[in-house]
C-alpha cells in the first residue's frame, strides 16, 4: 500500500492490520483504518468520524460509541472488513464547535443541526474522499457500508465505489439518544428502530 504505514495489532484475541495514511500533509491525526482478514468486494465497511463524547466520555447523548462497537462486531464476525476512522469531530466542525452546539441546544431547545446553523456552521462539513482513497488502496470497488448516512454512500459512489447501505439499528436507545436519532432522521439519515 502506497502512502501509508501498515503494521499489526490485536483486539479481543483477533489480529488486524492498522493502516495510517501518509499523504504528506503533516496532519497529526491522518485517516486510519483497522483492516480485518483479507477484505474483498462486498465486505462490511464502516467509515467512522471521531467522537470524544461518545467514544471516550461514554456519553449516551449520541449513538457514535454504539455504532463503532456494533460495526466492529459485524466486521469481526464476518472475518474480513474495514473500519475507516476519520478525525472529523463534530461532523467536521471540530470539538469546540460541537461543544458550543451542545450548549446552545441545551439552552435554546434546538437540535445540534439547528445549533450549528445558528452558530454559522454547516450541519455537516465532513469529507469522505480520504476514506474512499483508503478503500481503493485496499482494492475495494464495492462494499456493504455500515451506516445510516446516505451522504457516505453518495461520496463513495462519486468516486466509483459501489456502496450498499447496511443499516445499524440500535436496540433500546436512551431518551437523549432518541432525541439525537430523531434529529438525524429529519436531516436525511435513514433511521429505523429495533
């Protein structure tokens, strides 16, 4: 693989390859991936954006942590697949804007999408081109994308990767998570309940 550092890691007794892209940009946290087995067309793939609140603080105000864990479970169970991890906190606006959006949401009763707009930011400014490049480097032309976000499908399709949506359905989400899922649904995500 060109333009990447690849090495071995292990999780839950299962070996995988860590792939960290090196595009020469000098980014401290470039796109990376956990590659399980020998992925081929049609394998499960998750493109996941960093979420400090969900993944590190274990907040249930969003579904990010659950989506990450469920995606890894599906990929490992399948035996081959890819988790692409992007440093795009707060739907690409960054952690500070995300915090400001949450604060405004709590004070004004807005969802985070409306809060971003009130702060002068796009509801979602993420870019999936690096994820597409990484998948192409792995030789993938078709994937089962573990997502509820049609924008990810469109982004892959635009560069010639056929993506079939494999929806993630969270069982029994908490009250705060339900509010977040409802907001995502209004803003184009395909959400269905268990």
